[in-house]
């Protein structure tokens, strides 16, 4: 159901360290080997950046780390391009190459002056800003009794980096966060997969306002898949993850253009063995029903299978016979539901299959198979 979520994405942001995900520098920064030049921290936001981090973390030569003599204090200016949480992996060694205790601090600005944003003392580890910080320049300071130090800066953003079919990652800040996406084709089935997003929903842009088009769905740590259906427009995934959580997310879209009818008069005729797949979108009004027709020229035992892919709300599946309802099922708040009618002995006549949207913020994909 889900594509494999790589290790670095499932680690808590505060736990990301030498043992979990690692960090890396951009190509421009990889050539820097002194503490005199500013470097650009790598933004961990997708599989490529996480894989690069893992590769560099396991490199025993530390060729992509910033190194320098820290006996009199070593400072490194680090630039970030987005708001987020800055991390620095560090190692301190004496002249014999043994790890030794170092005091590491992160300051806002181009100098190690004033009050540090965070400070800690250890021989090796990871230090991170305790609060979300704006894009800009930060200074990492390392002080040791004697010897050399290595540092490795990276960061997670809390900004909107856009939701696509590529697996991405941001860090939660305890506030409402957004990831935007666009739908360009009509009647688009949209599935969103996210881990650690907490309670989330989807909004659509209407003029200058954002209008809610789905109910809440809980996206748990192990990963949850939500199902929706939208028409063309601008949308955003609204979530509120915990401050310490790293959120993984991506989406897939598929357009369904099969003919449909919202009245019995124009219902699409189905034949035995035929399968149809379509959607009822967030733009469709509550009560909208798509109709399909079965014509029986003689008495017959009929069986119909249904599958619905919806996240929340209610949908109704019904088979109308001449003057009565032969089969009815209301689906409420489920992810994927497979329904199968019992074999129904029906008299000669015309019957209608209806798929109804019963709550406004419900949108879903469905499949009907006229088995026999």
C-alpha cells in the first residue's frame, strides 16, 4: 500500500544524529575545508538529500565535513535558505586522534557573540536549535583544550515545499502547517500518504480564500493513506504535527473520464462482466448521485460488486428496482470498502445502480462490477 519510507524520514528530528540519518553539505560547501568561509547547510527534504547525508555520514575520511584547529576556538558561518531547525553534527579529537570533550554552541548572526541559541559539551554528537529559526546566517563555535574539530551542518524546514509524487519531509513546529499542490485535470482521484502529520485535512483556494473540502483524517507515525477526488484548482494539505516530529508525505493523482450520469434518465447502461471506475469530487454537492442502468429481458439472478475509496464522511450505494430498493448500503468513514451484494433473483425490468455522496466534505473514487 505504501512505498518504503527510508530510515532518515522516520527518525524524530531531535533524534537525528550520527546514528540516525546524518547530515551533509551542498556541493558548493563540500570543497570548504577551513573554518574561515561560510557554508550552506544542506536542506533535508527528499530522498536524494537524505541518501547523500547517509553516504557522507558513513564516510570514514569525513571529506565533506568542515575541519579546523579548535584549540583557540573554531567558528563556522552557516547559511540557511528557509525557516526551520538547524542541526550540526560534530566530532572533536586530540593530537593522537582520540575523541575529546568540546563545547559547541550555535549563535544567530555572523559572529559567536551575545547569547547562544543553544550550547552543549560532549566529544561528539548533534546539536540543534531548540526553536524554529528564520533563514539567514548562523555561527557555530567549537572550543576544545587542544586538537581538531569537524562539523557538519544541515536543517529541516517548516515551510511549504509543495506536495508531489516525490516523497518529501519537513519538521513539525507545533503550529498549523501547509503543503500545497495543484490539480490540473477534471475528476482527479487523489491519494495522500503522510506519516506524523497528526490530524489533517484539505483546503481548496476559492478566490482569495481557502475553503475546507475534506474532514479531518489522522495521519499516524506508521504512515496513513487518505483518499480524495478533486477538480482543477489549487489545494493545500493542512496539518498540525508535533514539534519534535519529522513529517513524511507525498501524493498520487489519476484522472477518471469515463462517462457518468447524475439522473436515472441518462444512466449509463452496464452489461454482465463490465466494470466502471469513476469519482464523486469535493466540488460535487451533497446528494449528488451517479447512476448506472441494468436491463433484464427476463428474470435473472444478479450479483454486483462495489469498491469505494474514501477517507471520511458518508457514501450510499443502492440498487433501485421497479418501485422499490433491492439493495442498499451506507459506507461511513472508511478508507477502502469492498461490498458484494448477495445473488439477487430479479424479475424482468430495468434497474438502476446509484452511488451517492451523502456529506459535503466527502469525495471518493468508486468501482462497480456487474458480475452477472
